[in-house]
């Protein structure tokens, strides 16, 4: 099956990510990573899903299919949430936007790459089962999505938009224009830096991209940046079949509101009371080597504790860092562990992400 392609043909090294052919590297991961940490960079993230929900029961439908309190959102606000099954296992994580009043659609939520069809079907199936009055539309290939990230992001984007960026709180979203193109502008991102995410019509993507005069960045730098912050990557740090995890294990219990009724709530209530047996934590390697996904984590005596879900050499710190699930009794910061790299147990210590401030 052929790969889906974003609206722009980039001159970059590309990779298959979630069924999309996406730029992984324009210049070098280190150059792109450094640009975001020290100045500003831009990412084409049009592989992310965009699903709109409107109609009288739109809010209630989202309330019952995500873990946070959607009905608490005012127009122009957003929240992070998980999407769980009846077991409380995470199918995906997402951002839910209540769109400004100027939009016909009431809500927009953003599944991860390659999950848009699955989540569209899930929403439609439950809407019909619960006999709700809501219109669900998969708009993934109608919207281009760009991220402008870094300490200089406001200075770069400000002259190109009529949105008052200083008035946007974290995750707030506003209608306006960027480079003269109708767009949605949200404050947020996946890097830990100041930043904004832009949604514009697919066919006008080039105009917006070209107006953002900064370092283009690929998915390679996006991964090292998010990993330094300890942010989850769907399909790698959790997977409903290969690595089933609930939000408390994954460290996003803050995105669960047990005062609402959602699929998986009853299962998660018990975890909230008793606490998880394992949790995602950070590990810093204290010897040479790069921790990779799937590498085993052990005690100093060699007893298996878990495995790395994500790992890299941190460009900012110059140290090898990793995420992995460990038993609660071994997940305290400062705990000495080993990461098995090519058969050799390398000394490492547990830390609490983020790895960088």
C-alpha cells in the first residue's frame, strides 16, 4: 500500500511514519534540535489527524470517549486527554479543542499519525450505539498542520498573523490569518519550548510554510526534543496490544477526570486508588552507549525490571537518556539500574523527566 503524503514535497530525507512519507531530516538532527532549543524551527506535522465533531451532542460524545472533562472547555480552549478502552488501556493520546465560536464545527480533536481512520470509526460507532446527535468528519487531508517551536517563535510568527499571540494561554486556539491565509493558531507543541501550532487549508500550505523564515525540522529532531521532555510517543511508549498501558502507568494521570463518565473509567478508578504497579520513568546512562527501544533494564545484580521504550543521545545534555516502565519500588529517582547494551549491562540511574528544564 502506498504511503500517504503531506501537502508539501520537502527536499529532505524522508521516512515512513504512521503510514505517511514524512521528512525526518532536512540538514541534521543536531542542527535542527539546536535551532529549536536556542532560536526557532518549523515542523510539518500534517500527518497528525484532525477530526471535527459538531451537533447538539458533540461535547457529550467527546466527554464519553476521552478521559478529561471536555464539557468544561470554553470556546477557544483545549485540553490533553487519553482515549481508553473498557480496560482503561490507552488506544491513543490526543488534544481536544473547543473551536472558537466563528467556526461551524464545535470541536476538533487530533489523533496521532495513522490513527485518524480508527478514531473516526470509533466515534461514529459509539455515536450510533448511544443514539447521539453529532456529526463526525475526518478532516485529516483537508488541513495542513505546522508547528513553530523555540524561544523566538513569537517574534517569528507575530508579524505574519493577525492573532494576538500574547493573549493565547497554553493550548488556547484562535481564528485568524497567517501569511494572509485563513488559519487556526494554537499555543502548544511537542518540544517543551515556546511555540504554536497552525492549521490551514491543505491547498494553501505552501504559502504559510514559506512565510515562516526559519530552520525546517524533521521528525528526527522532533523525537529528540520530545524525549528530552519525557513526552509520550503513541505506538512506542504505549501500544494497546504490544505494550498495553493505562494513563497512570504512563504518567498522565493529570489528564484523567474520574468525575466524568467515559469508556474505561471504572477500570481506572481502581488504579487511581491503589496506584499502578509500574510507571514510566526516565533513565540516564552513566557509561558510553545509546539506549534503544527494546533494550532490557535490570537491577545491578542482573534481575530483569523492564525495557526501554524510547532512547537517544540527548543533543542538549550530551548524555544517553531513555524512558521505560519500571516497578514502582525501583522507580524512585536516584535508583541504580543497568541497561543492557549489546549484552553488556551499563550503569544507569533513574530520574524524573523532563531531562532538561
